[in-house]
C-alpha cells in the first residue's frame, strides 16, 4: 500500500499509530491516487491530510481493519459511492 501526506494539512495526533500499524510505502499524492482503492484520513480540523492507496482488495480490507482497531470511524461505511475521491474516510471516533 502507498501513502502520501497532503501538503498544507495538519497531521492528526493519531498519525504515528496509523503509520505504525500499517505497512505503507511513501509516495506522491498522484501515485496514491492511481491505486484501485483510496482511504482518506481526517485530522482534528476535519480535513483529509493523508491518503492511503491499496491495489488489492485484501490490502484495503486489512487497512480498514487496522484503522477500526484504532477506534477510528469510517464516515462512508453506509454509503455506496466514493466521496472526496476516497472509497473510505476515517477520523477519530
């Protein structure tokens, strides 16, 4: 999986736990957006500051599980279409 920080956005306090729990390769925002499935992470101000891209469904599901284990909430859980260019958007619960 690939990840990128979005320039100019504050990093969430929980970020070190996110990158500690997921095996992520740093990439550009453009490279991450090329992946099949995109997860956005919101900071405390409600802005998406990090993108995580997964090429395979099992990687995407593993990332989702790890974020849920961190007690984060997927805002798009009950929606069927992507929002803000993301298939899932997580924030602290």
